[in-house]
C-alpha cells in the first residue's frame, strides 16, 4: 500500500459496531462488564478507550512500530518515556533538544537523580565519548530545534544497539510521513501531535510508538499508572487532523522551500537554516533518511531590537510558540521555546537574540514573503 493510502486507512478506519466512517468519540469513563470475572476489551478509560485506541493503532502503523500510545501532551509522552529509567541511570541527549524536554531533564528528572549529558549529535565521536557505564539511552531530535541540525539515524541506532542502549527520538518536526526512525533501528518514537500530526493548532496531544511489544507494554504500564492519557475528544481531533497529513506536509514544505530561497537572497538576513537548502551542512544526510525538508525554516536578524521591531509589524503569521499548524507561525526561541535555557548556554548553541523560527502554513507563500518583507524593512528603517 502506498504511504498516502496508509495515512487514510491506518489503524481502525471505520467503527466496527456501526460502520461509521469516523471512529465515534467514546465519551465514557467506564464500561459495563457482562462477566465480572472476565473483564471485556474495555473496562476503564484510563486503561483503554476505543477512540484513543484508534489513534494509537494508527500512529503505530504509520511509524512501523508494534505499540502506539496517546498522551495528554507531547511532554506527558516524553516524561512517561523517561519514567522507564531509574535513579542513577544516565541519558545522552541531543544538544538542541526541545525546551520542555530540557526543562524536564534539568529540573524534574534531576530531582529524581536521572542523569544526562547534552552532546552535539551531529558528531558521532562526541556521542560515543559521552556514553558511560550507567548510560541507558540516547535521546535524539533530527532535525533539531531551532537550528535544524541533522544527525545520522542509522549510525545512532546502530551505536545504541551495540552498547545496549534504548534509542529514543522525538520525531515531531518530520512526522512519519517524512521520516520513519523505527526501520532505521530506533526503539522509541515520540511525537508532540500538537504540531504537524494534529496540524490545525487546536489540540494538545502526545504520542509514543515502540519498536517492540515488550517495551510497548512497559510504556503502557506507565501510561496507565501515571495516567497522562489523551481524552477521547482530543484523540478524535488528532486522528481527524492526521488524515490530511500528506497533502498538508507536501504543500507546507513546498512553501517553506520557496520562503527559504527568498530569505537566502535577503542581505539583511544573517543566516537561513533549512534542511532543504544545498548549503545546509546536513542536507545530504537528511535527504538520505527523510522524504522531504519539512516546513520549518529558521533565520537570523541582526539583533534583538530589529527582531522585536519586526515581530511587532508582522500581520499575517501568528507570532506565537508552537508549529505545524495550517497557519504560519513565527516563534522567537530566545523568549519562547528556549526561554528556560540560560542565555550563555543558549548562545553556545547558536540560539541568538536575532534568531526566528518560521513554521510555514498553508497560505500562499507569496503573501507570507510580502508580509515578512514589509516587517523587516520597517524594522530596519526604524532602527
Ligand atoms: C511542542 C514540542 C514538544 C512538546 O509537546 P507538547 O504537546 O507541547 O507537550 C516536544 N518536542 C517537540 C520537538 C516539540 O515541538
């Protein structure tokens, strides 16, 4: 089956009880039991709900894993995966990890004595050097946020296998339509389905897929114990969003490609970061392991003043956190996604006060370009 067809029919593509074309929202906390000694397929919605299950089966199939699990948010998904580990365990984590994941590791899970080392995962030697006797996992993001550096999926998965580590990837920026890490050897795939999978900036959701059923069972036990489940309404909305993933992604990344080309021609833009640009250092590797550049472009203006002035004049794109919606969203990492990171550390990672991240939506890219052009020109003439 072609992947675009799979997206439409993955998991349970109709209601088994009524034939309904969309899995109904099973808004129930509990399920009547015909025989108290033998619980049915569903007993209590924290442990299992047919609407949530439809989403869980769909994402498992699309990521080519065995088990899919849906959580109340991307962070609930990530935190639940981290609960696989114990005090004294150590994780090797990509430098440019999502800000919320950074906060979870450096505050909440530090309190629990889960240790971590941040490394530049584009450098395999650095990853090898960071592995210690008590290391249990690699936590990867590629493209990483917000500079969109690319690390080697096959190389990292092989290294994890060789050292007996669990390989975990946050695949939010790509979605399974563009990048499927499990066939490369990854054990766990995490999504903030709030972004491209949901796709309409109207739901917060998280997903986990495991390569094998055994690890899936462990994460499911955490899901059921910790209870960070996705409700049936939001599961339905996420599933509905996912149906149009392929057409949205195709159009949005075509728009992003055009906007990245325009940005590169602007003398007032110091730098443009886009995995689809031939001058991106990871472009070749990315093209080998993913089916497209994605729809996120980052770029750098001169300084904080110009950047803030530009953002005040933007009319079309939403100036906001988040990404992956049908509307273009312009984020300011220094004040938004990476606000939790100390300034010095942020600068070391290249996240300067002039850096902006654009998630390209479904508008005509010419209109986004016109709007950015007027905002940049006005900001510069004001400066
Ligand atoms: C947004 C995001 C998250 C967190 O997801 P929430 O749904 O906001 O909890 C994790 N990873 C990445 C890459 C994200 O963009």
